[in-house]
């Protein structure tokens, strides 16, 4: 028997599965902290050159001593930053300072001009605005001026770690199992997440963040695969989509934590330490029965099935759970790799289509993220709203894909995101543009949840985890190349959003070429994956005499089969 058939006796989503599933959902919440951590670990803050020669100046003797410390610091700030010919302050001017001595400085001191030959570099370091953030990575490691691009570089390196981890741990989960991979990755992410908080310098911070990204995605992918493989066909939509509510909650919680904790080191600890509690559930979370069966570990699989039956108070199981042909080789099962996704034509076409959708989804997400910046200055509100808007997207997507199917709803959400992305180009800055941007985030969030479910259902069991790994890896590629496409805005401002829109719409329509998986059994073998959705040719009878020779019952069966195939086509 295949596992979907066994679930008919166990219950597709009984108490045993629910218990495991919701533990995994809480793990998904905490894994969402790290990918977005740098939003509030490395926020840009105002900075200016340190002026040791003015540190002793307290300004108390001016204006009868009525100038307070804040006003005094503002006078120093204004006096030391040069201005251009139009009497405006350019951002790069904060990387230079006017040469003003203690004796020359007073409340009437004016800014020097850029043409002043005495303008100096910030050889004595920088001062920072701490009104919003008590401490940031940029402030601690002076990632400004000549080093101003290093914060973005750290984020790119983090996503490169995610890319490598997606591929490596996706394959590892198919070799050593989902459970071992999940807790191994969780341990690595936990240890190096703490190390990030104690980073003594920029390159230590970047290296530790790379390892966290490397392991964090492995935790999530293995957890998601366990959740998907735990239940029957009628509940896959529920478990595949509801977990996204928890990831959205992770975004909202992180925004609230960042609002309350303004020191980056304490914030990093706050988003890492909760993972320690998940090590206590190691005895509770089981290995995937589907994986055990694919590896021909039938004794372990049978033990888990019996435990599930006991907890779910299921009716008597069949004495013979596994077919003899499944148990021909009692030794370790065949190891499959990503290459198996491309060996056969039908599976290859589906895989390429899925990967394109994942990449475009990531591209459009980052494209629309620029539009949410129109909330200007309200960093925490903008971030929290970007998480909140995902919740109604999932609420709409769950019943929609169960009623109308995965393909048409995925297409609709992708097209919606693409159109909204293009529309933001033509709408003036303000709440109108923000509203359209959030509609786009609604669409792209819904499509992301759907593509996760759709992909997990399309990939066969032996390569499901590696398939999800390479899909996630492709999404990271989309995130990496998005900034490159944004640079094309220097040629023509609407060009990046136009590219994002075209790619999103095209991905949506290409999704219609994938086979529908609604209420279908998961493909359990590579052969199942190749045949799934393949259009089988309908053969005509050769002549009348051949028809007359057919038995009436066989003829009726053939006609019924013909009708079913025609309906599928």
C-alpha cells in the first residue's frame, strides 16, 4: 500500500498529525526572523565627521547660557558639514568636514563651501544620530562613506548562504532524512545566530550571518517537507497554506521586537534564543513515513504508522501494509539527486516551469518592496504592514485553490502582483502608491504560498526535498539579481518595474501549463512524477471486424476509459 492509502485508515489529519504540524508551524515563525534581520540590524542613520577640536565646547557661555546641549551639538553639526554652491547639503558631504578650530567656533559660524581648500576627510571617525536606534551594525563598525556599501554586501552574502543551503540541505534531507536535517540545521543556526550578536567586527558579522542563512533555510525546508508529507491529499492545501500565517506572524513579531529593542546585539539575541526551546521536541517529531518508505526502511515506517494509529484511535490496520514488490530490496534505497528532475521529458518541463515561477516570485517581491518605502520615515509601521497584508492573501488563497485548483489561482495572483508592480511607476508618491504596492504584496504573498504547496505536490517523494531545495535556491537567485535589474532604472526609470511586471505575468500564464494536483495522490516514485499530468494518446480501433470481436464488457470499459481521458484533456 502507498502511504496515501494507509492514511485512509489512520485519518488524513488526526490528532497525531495536528500535534506535529503545529509544533513545526511555530518553528516556521522563528525561522522568518533571520532573513529580514538586517532591516533593523543595519538601518541607515544620519552621520557626520567627528570633531575632537570642538568636543570641549559646551556653548554655555553663549546667549546668556540659554543654549542647551542638544542645540550646541546641532550648531557643531551645522558648522562642520560643507555645503555646495546651491547652499544645500549633499549626502556625501557627511564624509567630509570643515576645518574649524575651537577658538573660531561660535553660534554664528557658517558652513564652509566645497571649494574650500581646508576641507578634510573624517580621519577622526564619525558621530551618529542615536535618536531612533541606540546601536546598529553600521554605527558600531563605521559602515559609512567609503565603506557604505558593506551593509548591502553583507545581506547579499547572507542570501548567497541561503542559496547554498537550499541546494545542499535539500539534497541532504533526501539522503539522511527530514528530521535529522531539520535539527542539524536548527543547531547550526542557533549557535551562529548567537555568534552574530557577539561579532567583534564587520567580517565576523558577515561570516556568521552567511552560516546562519546557510542553516536557517535548511531548517525551514525540512520542516515544511515533514508537514507536507504528514497528511493526506484532502488536507495538503490546509497544511501547506496555514504554515504561511506563522511566517507572516514572524514578520510582525520581528517588527514589534525591533521597535522595543533598539540595540542590534540584543535584538539579534532576541530573535535567536527562542529556537533553543525546539530542541525539547526532538523526541516528539517523527521522521517522514513517506521518506522511510522511499528508502525501504519498512520496519521503522511500520512502527510510526502503528504509533499514529494508536494516538488517532484509528480502526484496525490491514495486516499487510506494504506490497511485496516494494520490499524486494530490504537494503538501503536508491539515492536520488537533482539530476533526476531533468532526466525525463515531462518531469523536466514541469521542473523548469516551477523554477521560473519561484525566481520570478522573488524578483517581484523585491520590486514591490521599493514601493512600500513610500511610507517614508515610518520604518516599523511599513515593515509590520508588509507582514500584515500577507495574512488576508493566505485567507483568500486557501479556499480558492481548493475550489478552483492550484493553476488558475496561482496565475491570478502572479498577474495581480505584476500589474501592481507596473502601476506603482505611474502613481505619485503617497498613500495611493502605498495602497497599490500593498495590493501587489498581497498578490505576490498569495502566489508564494501557493507555489510552495504546488511544488511539493508535483515533485515525486524520492526527490521532493531536493526539488524544494533547488526551488528555494532559484528564488534566492531572483533576490540576488533584483538589484542588478533595478540599476537599469538609470537608463529609463520605469524599466525595472516593467521587467518585473512582464516576468510576473508570463510566469503566471506559464503556470497554467502545469498539471492540476487538486485532490490527486502525490507521486510516490520518479515514474509517477514523469507520468503525472502526461497526456496519454487515445488509440482508435483498426476496423469494424476488430470491434465485433471485443467482448461487450471490455467494450464498455474501453468507452468509459475514453470518456474519463477526454474529460481530463
